C-alpha cells in the first residue's frame, strides 16, 4: 500500500509539471503573437502615416505647379530649361509612354535618400521641369528643381529640423490624343499642339526601412496627375468682339470719319458680335453694319469681307468654354471675384491717366521670345471708369468694369476687356491696340448681372489690329483650367 501511494504521488507531480510546461508554452506563444501583432500594428501605423505625408507632399507639389504654370510657355516646359532633348527614336518613343510622365522610376523613389537625393538623381533628364524658358543659349531658371522641394518638421528634442518628405514635379504632353494630333500632326511629345499639358507630382515620405533581396524600401510614394489647359474664353476671333443685347452709339455716331482701322487679317474678322438674345428681334450685327458708311467699309477689314463685320453667336454657343460667356453671372464672377485673385494691380474707383500718372501696365517686346529678360506683361484691373490720354504703353491684360475712354497716345499689346457697363469711346487711339478688345455689356443691379446695351463711339485714327501672338501672351497670364485629376499607382500606370 505505501508503495502504491508513492507511485501515485509521482504520477501526479509529472502531470503537474507537464501542465505547467504546456501553460508556459501557451503563455510564451501568446506573448510572441502579441509582440508580432504590436510590431505589425507599428508598421501599419507608420506606413499609413508615411503614405499620408507622401500624399500631402504630392498635393503641395501640384498646388505649387498650378501657381507656376501661369505665364509660362508650354513648349518651354516640355523641353526643359536647356530647351533641348534627346532626339533619338528610342527616347522619343519612351517620351510618349505613361512611365515617362513620372519624375523618376518608382523603384528609385522607394529607396531615395530624402536628406540628400541629388547623387541618386544624376543623369535624370531635365525635360519637363518647370522653368522660365531658354533664351539666347542661356538656360531658363528652374522653378521646381529635379531634386524636388523638401518638407521638414522639427525634431522632438529641439529646434533642429529634419526632412520628412519631398515633392517632385514633371510636365509632359498629352500626345496621342485627338485634340493634340489636330494641332500637332507629328505627335511630337516635346511640342504642345492643343494648349493641354499633363502634370505629375510625386510625394515621397520616409517610412520603416525594409530590404527585400537587393531592393530597399525606405519611403512611401504617392503620385497625383492633373491636366491643365489654357483658358480660351477670350481667344477672340476679331479685333473687336461686342457682346450685348444691342449696340447703340456713345458720344456722336458709332463710327465717325474714315481714318480709324479695325484689322482682322486673313483669318479673323475686323469686328464680330455675340447676340445674347436671339429671340428679342434685335440684331447687334445689323446695328453695327448699318452704322458703317460706304467710305468707312474699307476701314473694317478681315477674312475677305468689306466691311468685315460678322455674327459669331454660334461659335460661342458651340464651344464648351466660350459657352460659359453666354451667362452674365459667370462673367460677373470671373471679373469681380477671380481676376482680383491673380491680377498684378487692382484699382478701385474712376481713373484718369495721363503720362506718368498711369500705373505700370506691363511691358513686352514682340520681337523677342516670351522668355527673354525684361519681358514683363501684367494683369491690371480697374474697377470703375477709365479715361486715358497718353503717352502710355502697356502689355498683358487690362480689364475695365466701367466706361473706357481713350484720346490718343495709348499703345497696348495683349487683351483689353471692357465689361460691366460695356462702354467704349475712342478718339484717335493711336498707336492703338495690338491683340484684341472684348466689349461686353452686363450691368449689375442689386448684385446681379443681366445683359444690357453696349455703347460704342469710334473716331479719329483709332487703330485696333488683331494679333494672335499678343492674345496668346494674354491667355498665358490667366491661370490655366484644371480639367482632370487622379491618383496614380504602379498598378494603373507603371
């Protein structure tokens, strides 16, 4: 009996030891799983935070690019600051691919040293960098460098900052698309044919370092692609465009004398009108034509017509962007709210300018490229009436919300928009306007705009000559229209 009791106790002790070992194993396994889970959670959390930083950097880069695009020549951006590119068939073919739109390959972005990336980016072509354009063999100024723009944060222990992310931006052509091929039959990826470019902004942010074989992953990467188009609302088809319910004379007749000149050239009208109400029985184009005498007809020329006066209402109605100009509320908003945001000068109240009393209206030498030093066209808004008596010169865009009166000595290169009351009185406006003049009558009442009567009085040696280059210059001064945006992944676009 004692032996049996001893044997039973030993069995119970062994079982207890076994259970203890099993319990310890289970607790160890739970601890290991908890540690692994904590590590995974840490990686997930860090990767998520890093990706958010990368996305924010990419969005910051796109916002920066959006501001810098205004005033640039798209061809200058496509060719880069040196104005040249590799002309080999292989490179041109690569330039037409989706992968070319990225500032650099994704694999490089994953392992890039954000503190000092320049060594790893050696050899990357400068094509597509935002720049001011080459001139006379001198490279343009790079606005967003190939090394990107660093975003830093303060270290926890003091005032020192460390780079946490960077953004890199590249401009490419929308080659291969119908609109581009219509303007660039050769489908040259370094020439813009339709006023549309593709902008990619890559945001790169630090994350937990991982090494998979020979591949290093130090960063999270986010890429945003947006398309931008020149605003063509004021891409005029005549030296003077009148948009109103009707046209009436200002002081005196609409046209006086026979020494004024409206020159549209071979491809444009001298004067065109947009009828904002086709059902009211009033025809602005007929009012303009009936005001032209036989000896004045030759002074309004263009597109083979004499007098060169035509209705372009269908052109506005059939164009996606110009169609918006048929809404007076849109025009009011554009003039009153949008233009002041980017105008170089905004002046409130009625103005009288004579010689030195005029503000800086910009300058431009039409004989030099847009990238030449000294070219400084400006956007000027006068919220009120403006009376000009030279000598005064300017270039860019001049917007007048009230009546514009010009008596000699005024030369301007670009676009002049006389909006709101829609009144123009020009007496011996010379040397005159090279570009185009848009006269739109949408007077305001109670903060609302509606179509009204344009008043026009032209006399003396007033000269308005349609100039495509001057209008193109002016259009570049308007912020481009963003026509699409998306986030890019390697799965969608390698």
